[in-house]
């Protein structure tokens, strides 16, 4: 069964450094998402992406964050200058969602655990 | 604004007992979707079910069943004859349909940690 893959599974970085989290969504999916989960807390929406542009973003997704689909398969989340509070599990998700049913289920990757020291 | 409340932070039952996880939501939208996701100890999020706001039929899938009641804004999840492998955090989530198109995000509840003891 096709799945969303995320790399790396765990990344450690120093405060102030830039990090790029990588995701390969399911190949025929059109909508892409990033979520984060601070340890022990709920999953929070960051951003959705469709047709090569951001569709929606939350308050968390400030100027330090950016997303990109550099080629036909990868979907990346960049944090320009990491802060301690960016430490969390970051989940990528994708959905097939055509215009008539773009709320088709999200399929999540296994997550990247980001630790900022 | 949308909100999902899972009042049960943690539930512990003995294997083979039935258990119900509660989910109450708030939304002003008339068209919306409700979801349940399972997060096992390994951390990934596994899709369990999606229900749209027009369909109030209850659903059963094996040992899992879902009770959607629009009148009380609840979408509860019951596991019958629980097993140790059911131990996980379960998240209820809500999303709505943009009339203008575009992809929206899910609003998650805080999750219920279900512990099934052998």
C-alpha cells in the first residue's frame, strides 16, 4: 500500500540553525500538509499546500517557516532559525482530494522528531 | 472557530472489556468532516474513519464502532473486546469544507491515551 515517507526520522540541531524536513507524499495525491506535535500534546496544523502554493496556514506557521515542492515527488518544510520551542514531532500528510472531494482522508507519514538544543 | 474536546485524558481497562472514547466538537459550519486517528507507541498517525456531517448512520468495522450524534455534537468511538494491541493515543479531528475551494487543515482534539492491560 502506498505510504507517505519522511526523512530523517530524528534530527538534532542547535538553536539558530536551519533545518529542512523532507517528505515524499503518496504519488497521485494533490494536497500536502505539515502538522506538528509537541511532546505529550495534541497534533497541530501548520500548513496546507496545493497547486504549488500555500492554501492555508496557521498562526504557528510564521516567517521562520517555509514549504516547497522542489520537484514532482518531494515536499519540504524549512525552519530558518530554529528555536528551542520548535522541538516537536513533525508530520507530513497528503490527500488525494480532487475539487469535489478534497476532504478525502489524510495519510500521515511516520514523522520526524526534531530536537533543538 | 472550530474546537474538538476529548475530555478523557487517559483510560485504562483490562483486556476484553469494551471501552468508549468520547469526542465532542464545536463548529459553526453546516458541512464538516469528523475523523478518528490512532497513534500507537511508535508515533505514526493511522487513519481509522471519516464521517461527513450529512451521514449520521453509525458505523461498525470489526471490533470498532462509531456513534455520530449531531444533536449533541458528539462522535464517540467504541472498541469492543479490547486487546493489548489497541493501546495507543486516539485523536478525534474535525475539518470543514471551504466553499471557495482549497485545502483546509484538521483541528485535532488533545487525544485520549488508552491503556489495555493484559
